[in-house]
């Protein structure tokens, strides 16, 4: 099998990216002297925004320059595309009254203002990179915290609008591609060991009959009484374990002519199709990604991962100037053909 | 596996939760998971529909709550009532956690299985540092008092008790200062 543990990825390349697409760490923070967002007046929102903006400017040496984006002025399609790229939450993209976003140029660091909490500090990295993502979010939090009076309680930790988040107020998650385990129905069985570690797993996309594209999100659930590093260690350990199981299941699957057929068939359709609906495309790309990671197809898994995001409706509408669904299906097929040829 | 909610689609969201030693498993499809609020990863999982959770949990806490904390009592800072918090599943502000602490804590313990923060503390908050020190001093005094009582040194125990009262008094002031 092409994935060899001793064969470390070259420096700078994402880790475990045959199975792990990306890693995200979010920290929720609130300002002590303002009501939480649900009870915050318009005037209060402006004051919170002004304080955070000033703090980000003062902390620029530590966290680098961040772009200030007034969400009310951002076209909706751009906001939704950001959510598709996992830069902001879907709720924040559609939120009313609208708020502001602080964003680093490479989109690895973002701070949503007055989403469910006053600040949601997010770090996003490709592949499995829990330490790096946490370090980025943590550094931003520490730098901003020098200029902001956070709502904090000795016993309850960082206070949040929703009591399920208080304590570390950290949600770390990895986006996993599990086509073989999902086909074997083994994702459900994993949930037991997952819950023992205070973690949870769910389908990342789709409302249809299965997790579209076999993409799953694994994240920590418990936030009080556990340190950030313990929660991250649990998540790391389980991610590696699941990745190993998925690799073994893929290796077995690809020996089966039926599976091999599914992979080549998906590749053939994607290479020549003229219309592709997004759910359909995601499903086919999932097979192609598996074949690519297994060395069966002449495509790199990274290209397929990029396509999985690029084919989403708003992102596609922006990149290909395709506004209505029919034009998008045409543009989607064209984009995928280009990438695979 | 079938979604246990709609009993039609394939379950793709799997969660197991242990509350007070009782394990519960949930297998939901994406649509039902989304409907129940799970789509926001920060939100409570569906079976923890917060208003239900809080009505249920807080309901039992409320019955044992001191009369001073009636459901209509308002937070001095943001004006939230316990009733509103119960209904919305959202706490109004940081001060609410102090105002309604007695009622909220048993509920929080049931959600998290713990009541003591173990993680990061704000870097530049001397007030937090002072509070932590006070707390440690109080814990030490309480231990001494137990020892004094055990060795029947009641004079010493009384002295320690006054010391604890003095310390606790200053903590109360410090704890409420931003609610005023």
C-alpha cells in the first residue's frame, strides 16, 4: 500500500491527507462587560466590534495584519462561499443582524464577531494539524486577551452564551474522508470508542441517504474539566486510529473488482460528463479520491480535495460566474473535466 | 443504520453520551441532525435540546432553589430572568452565571460531568490571579479547621472560622463587581 508510516510527508506537506482533509480549532470568547450576543443591543454590538477591532490592531505584531470585513457589505454569495471553504460558519454567513469578520490573508485565521459568542477565533489548516491549528488560535487569543476583558470564571472557565461550551470553550475538529469504513457501515460502530474519549462524529455534508462524499467531522464534545491539550491528544489519537482502519479497509476494498469498477467508473463519468449536480459530483469524487490515494488513478488526492470544495454552489458561482443551477451544473462538469484531464 | 428520528434515511450522525452513569446512543441522519440544531457544531447536540434540557434539569434544581432565586428574579446586569434562560437555553451575560450560580451549577455538572475548569486562564487578568490565590488560601484554612476540630482545639477552630468568614466576605465583593 502506498501509504507508509515511515515515509513522512515532505516538510510543509499536509499530514495524513489521504484520510484527513483539514483541521479546525475554534475558541469561543466573550467580553465581560457586555451581554452575550442574543441580548446585545445594536449599539452594544458596535461597541464590541470597536473594542475587538482596536485589540486586533494593538495585537498586530503578534497575530499579523487581519482584514476587517463588514458582513453587511459582503455579497451573500461570497459569504456562503466562505462557509463552503470552512472559513466561517454557515450560521454566520446567513446571520441577521449582520456582523463583522477579521480575516488573515491566507484564511488560516479568522475571527467571527457576535456569532453565537462575542468572538469565535478560528484556525484552519490542511491535513491533520491539531497542534499547529491550536497554536495559531491560542496565540491570537492570548494576544487579543491582553487588550480585552474576557468573561472568565475560576470554576467555569471561559463563559459562553451556550452553557455546553464553557470551560476551555474550544472545539477542535478534523474533516475525515472515510469511503471504505462508511461503505462497510463501520462509522456507527466507531461511535462507542469515540464517545469514551469525549468526542463525537457526524456526516459533514448532505441531507440525503448518506454522508455525502463520505466526509465526516470528528470533534471534541466535552469542554469543562479537561485541558485543551488533553482534548487535542484524545482527538489526535483517535484520528490516527480511524485513519489506520480506513487505510486497511481501503486496501481490502480495492482488491475487490467491484470496488475497482466503482472507482474507475466514477473517474470515467467525471472525465467526460457535461452536466454534474453537486451531490452527484461529490459522491463520484469520493470514489476518485479513494482511487487516487490508493495509487490506482493518475490523480493526486490533493487535486480531488480542492475540487470537493470548488464544486460547492456559491464557490462555483464565484469562480465560474455561474448564477443559476443549470449553468452551474454545466460549469461544474467543465471544471472537473479540466482538473482531471 | 436507520435514523432513529425519521426512520427513513441512513443515520450518519452517531453520538453516545453518558449522563449520571446512564449511557444513551443517538443515530440520526443529516437532515434530522440539522433540524435539531446539531449543524452548528458549537450548539448542543439534538438530544440535548437545550430548552428541554434546561427545563428538565433546571426544573428539578428550581424546586430545591432558595426562595430568593424565584424564576422571576432578574440578573442585575443584563436583566435576564431564570425563566428566559430556561426557555432559550442561552445565558444572558457573564454575570448571570454568578446571579443564578446556585441553580445553574447542578445543571452544568450534569451536562459536563465536571464543575472545575482545567484549561487556559486569561493571560492578563490580575483579578483572576488574585481570586485563584484566595481560593487556595480558603481551601487550606478549611483543611486546618477540620484538623483543629478533630484534635478538639475549638479555640483554634473558631479563629480559623472567623478567618474564613473574613476571606469569603471579600470574595463576595470581588465576585459581583461587574454585575453592579
